[in-house]
């Protein structure tokens, strides 16, 4: 099986770029952030603070997450419900960042991620794919962009969806998540030793997709 690991901070364009690259290559695109989001959403629904590890851990055995793939698109199922849309709110983003710092949550999601890559060619995106989840991935890419550029993209996306957003809040949220993700003790966000770092600041989506595809193809 072939695995392409794409890591990087929130808003670097990972999901859009990785999805496009997967489609070109005929691989499955796996968005691992959605798994952390589903755990975060579960805790919110139970009325539990996502950063309270003593409350979160005992509940993990009740969390049933499945990823389903239809025409290359990933659907996230929590219990019997499809939560693909529901996990995209700012509240769930922050909850995902909080639960992701709990080692037991990471262990809980680890085998789920590995199993998908055992039976499929994947482009998998996240924060620790090249370093922890798929250390033997054939190609590892660390995708990044300046915080301002990433916040600008996220802001435009949310505005287009008609959500009431304030740019400064988007930027502050993103910087807080960056800090959480890169300072946690387990699986912090750092480029894998052999990762190729791609900075997408100032690039159009097309340029970034092209760049990624050419890196992937020349490293396979
Ligand atoms: O990628 P996305 O923004 O959807 O991820 C939500 C949160 O899940 C991130 O802020 C990060 O804290 C966490 N995450 C992680 N490891 C991954 C993917 C996401 O810790 N592999």
C-alpha cells in the first residue's frame, strides 16, 4: 500500500489540497482532524469539558466513530448519526484541539487511522501522520503558511457559508490552536525529519496542488 502523509497547522490548506491530490492519484483521502472533532463533539453533547481528561477518558469506550468513503469523499459517523457537517463549527474545532492533547484520546484513534492505511492507498492529513501514525509513509509533506494568510482563508471560507465571523477572532482562535497543537507533550505538531516543507503563503490553490503533486510524483 502507498501512504502520503500531509501534516501542518490549521488553515494551511491541507484538506483542500490533499483531497485534490488524492483524487488525481486515485487514492482515498483521509482527514484525521475529523476524528478528533468527532470525539470533541461527543464530549460537548455529553456536557463534558473537552480538556477535562479525568471526565473524557472513561467515556471513550462509548465513542463509536466510523469513517465511510463514497466516491473518495469521507463521511464521519458518530454512533448511528452522520456528523460530517456538525463537526465543522468553531466550538468543535476548539474541543478537538483540547481532546487531542489527551494521550488516551490519541491512542484510541491511532489504530483506526492505521487500519485504513493498511487496506487502502491513502493521502492522510493531520498533525502527526508522518511522525507517529504512518512513520513509514512513502512521502511526507509538511504544509504551512503564515498565520495571517491561514486566518484570511478560514475567514473567507466561513463568510461564504454565511457564518457571522470577525477576522480578529478567527486569527486569535487559529493562533491558540497552533500553540496547543505544537506545545502538547504527546505527538506535538512538528515536521517529520524527512518531511518536505511546503509554504503555501501567496500561492493560489492551483499552484499548491500542482506543487504537491509534483513532489509526490517525484518521490514515489
Ligand atoms: O485538521 P483539523 O483542524 O480539522 O483538526 C482539528 C484538531 O484536531 C486540530 O486542532 C488538532 O488539535 C487535532 N488533530 C490532531 N492530530 C491529527 C489531526 C488533528 O491532534 N492528526
